[in-house]
């Protein structure tokens, strides 16, 4: 019998997607498709970081959290619609970092399948590969020069400031506003996480630790 701490599985069985969030995702996706190449990454970053990933679309048992839904629009833009700009994924060719990212992701997926040896593990690892490759190659495609890097840093600064305000409200009021969105972890977000009598702010992240190292 597999030890409880190594048991594979979990996740929601049905779609948990706030209608307001669904509208924002579609809006962000449309902007990713129609904006010029140099700005296409902006709605992706803003939406994926300011909205918790516990908003999940389930299709035929396959889970599409927020990030994976946005990746779909990125794939449409890069490989089908394209539009003005340079849309070859590997600007300057396939470099060493690209190869290492591919190798690390594939080795991790194979290790996960070999560890659990179930069909669910295969589906789970394929989902992880989809997320890893989707995010990495989307960023690889649209961040091509120094100006793009500066633009991304400015967007991230805005996101950090916005999340900082949310976390201040959470710290003072003891309630995470994101719990109102009713995602898969709404109960967790609504819980007052405290240590030594002080609230540990979570923001849009899965745990206070992730919030602390990200913001």
C-alpha cells in the first residue's frame, strides 16, 4: 500500500470558475491575441498573477487552472493568428537554456510517471508539461530584447504594488479579499493564517511562503 503522504491524486472534480473571473480571462485572452507583440505579455502577467490559480475549468476530467486557460490564448496567438511582429518561438535559435528547460521538464515528468505508474499520473505530468512549456515558450517568444525586459519589469512592479495593497488589507483586517471569488481554495483563503498572533498574508498565492518570496 502506498503511504498516505505519497498518495497520488486530488483536485476538484467539477469546474469552479467565478463568472467575473471568466470574463476577465476571456478579456485578457482577447488582448493577448490582438495587442502588438511587444504588449501581448502584459495581460497574461496581470491576470495570471493578480487572480488566484484556484479558478479551475474541468473538461473531460482534465484540469485547466487559470494559467492553463491563458496559455491556450498564447498558443493561438503564436502558432495560428500571429499578427504583426516576430513570432518565431526561439529568437536567435534554440539555446542552451531552452534545452535545459526542456530536459528538466521532461525528466521531471518521466520521474513522476515512474513513481506512481498510473494513468492519472500520466495525465497529471502531461498537464505539468503543458504548463511549463506553455509559460516558458510564451515568454521566450514575446520577450526578445532589452525594451521588452524593461516593459516586463515595469508590469511586474505594478503587480507587486497591487498585491502589496491586497496583503496589507488582509494583514489588517484578517481576511483575504480573494476568498470572495469562491475558487477551489476559497475556504483556505478565508481562513485566518496566523503565527505568534500575527496574520500571515497570502495574497493571490497558494501559501504565505509563496507570497513572501514573490512580493
